[in-house]
C-alpha cells in the first residue's frame, strides 16, 4: 500500500492521535505521479561575522547596504562581507532598525542612534523624556514606540533627530500596552497585549496618525514584542490567544493548526518569540522562533503547511534576524555570525543539518499486522563527488508506542552521484498494532523523496 508522505508537522502529543512531523524539510506540490515531493530545507552557508553577539540585521532600501547590530557595536557590512564598525550602541537585547531617506536608525530601548555618514545618538530632550523600544518608517515619518505604554511618537517630518513633545498618539481601542509597531501599506499596526489598533496618516496638521474609522481595531494582541514579521504584503504574528495569525486586510486570519497551537502552549515561555519572514524557491515562509523553548515552527504560506527547523543537536533554529541583501537571504545568529540561506548547501553553518520526517501511524485497528517491507523512492542525483555525502545514507527508526520511543534499523544508501532515481528498502520489520516510521538524513547531500510503499499482511491496515 502507499504510505502517504507527511505533508506537515501535525504532532499531537497529548492524545497521540498524530505523530506526523517534518524537521528541516517541507513539501513541494507538483503535477506528477505523486502530488507532492518532500524536499530538504535550505542550509545556512557561512558568509561573514560581525561582532560576537548578534542583535539584528537591516538592509537600507536606498543604498542596499546591510547593517548589523552585534554586541555593543553597529556595523555596516559590504557585499564582500567586510564588517566595518560605525559606532557604539548600548544594551544587549535585540534591536529595532529602520531607514528614512537619509539615515538609518537603531533603537536599543530606551536609547536610539542614527547613521547618515556620521554616527550619533539621538539626544533631543523630547525623545529622551520618553525613550523608545522600537522604530518604524512610514511615509517619511520615523515613528517610535514608547516603552510600556500605548503611545507612539514621531520625529519631525523628514528628520530623525528633532522632536516635538506634541507629536504623539495613543492606541485608544483598549488601555493595554503596545508590544510591537509594524508599518505596512501606509498603515501603522499597533500590536498590544490583548488588542490591536490600526492607524493611518489622515493628513491632518501636526501629528497626522489616527485610528482607521472602520475596522481599525480587534480584540487580539500578542504576548511577544518581536513576533510580527512582514511577509507577502501583510504580516504574521503570534496572537494573545496563542494562535498564529496573518493580517488579511484588517482581519487577523488564523493560519495555525491545533497541533501547532498545542506545541506552542506546551512551551514554558512564549514572550520571547521572534517572527522571521523570507522567500525562497518561490515559497513564502513565516517562521516563529522560540529561543527559550528551543522550538522553531515555519508556515509555508505557498502551501499553507507547517514544518519545523532546528539546528545541530536538536536545538531551535539559531537565527535571530534575517534580511535580503546583495542578492542573498542573510541570517544572523546570537554569536554574530552572518550566513546565507542556500537551498544547495546542506549543512547548518559547518555542522550537520539533520532532515527528518515522521509518517502518520499505521494503525491496524487493534489487530496485529506484519510489516514485510518498507520502500522509499527518491529522485535526482543526490550524492557528492567525494567525502561525506558521496554515498549518503538514510536512517530508519520505528516506534510501536505512538511515536514516544523509537528503535533504530540499519541505514540504506540514497544513491551516488548520477543516480537520478533511487529506491531503498527494509525487509522483515516485525509486527505491530500501531506503527510509526521515522526517517532522517544527516549527510550533506540533496534529498528529494517522492514516494513510500509499505507491504503488510494481516491486521486491518
């Protein structure tokens, strides 16, 4: 019988009703014999290092220059990867960065800095009286979020260093604090603790930002001040009800599944969630990274399916910021390393990237089924010329308790270079009433899975 490829992470630990899981791999919908392929996620190719404690990346849309905050320093990073120190910044947490027509602004909470060929700190008294935790650019206004409040305020129009004490506004729909500011399509989205308010530039004199007159607020906020990320002309965020939402117009549409939500609720902390968005190979991805929970969930908005990413030894994806620059998708980790997301690179920096997929359980309706053969079929030449990956191996694990514990079977070859279609199989796999199969590949090689066949006797599978 055909054992369907897992198309998404849908693991329900509480009820053990589902064991499906995709780690460092995702599906590709195709018009072929098999409706989907399972493809390895992009690896992270080392590119350069700036500092020793990554705090954020930003690409200036005017010049295309990449800026990196790391440790107590702001750097510019050239196309060749040369990092140049621009000036000292305070703090140790993630920064917020954006640009107007002539300056890059960095906010470190409560301080802010600018670079326009000259580096400096924003010291206007009307700024320092408030301080800022975030900054966004909207219609030639640099807008700042006042910490622990529902207020945002702006520098004077077209500037980043001059402020007026009256240039501020408050989210009025709910008295909760604003956690994150996002600008999109000339609208200012204010994600609060339990509510969200959308403002626009009304054109009035003075500070022109007012709440949308219709549909400008809704009763969902966010527990995290970094979960929102712009993707596909809108943005995704972790909502206060611990669902994952995508703003469609002014409607916060749920994109998470019950299984993803169960996994998020199981984490001890959700307030440190980092939202990351990127486009690769025609796929639009929105990722939620939970550093303290060591989990990373990624929604492929092209297929509406979820998968996971992890790093070496099963930790969460060690990415704190992402930016597009110099024709590359660049990521930064907490150690200050900057790497390129590359679909043709099959490692995590210089460590192995383990691609793993877990099938839905083969339930024999409480009868015993004998598993005679499992056969996996792949396509394309996967092997490298020499070294590790020249004869890549696929590892098989089996669970007969719903995916709680696994035992290992011997590995099989995926095929050397030039073998454009391969198959591997395991015989005499024993018997089970409820069997879960998990496969993984750690060798640095391309992996594309197109079909799985399972031959059984007995039971009611």
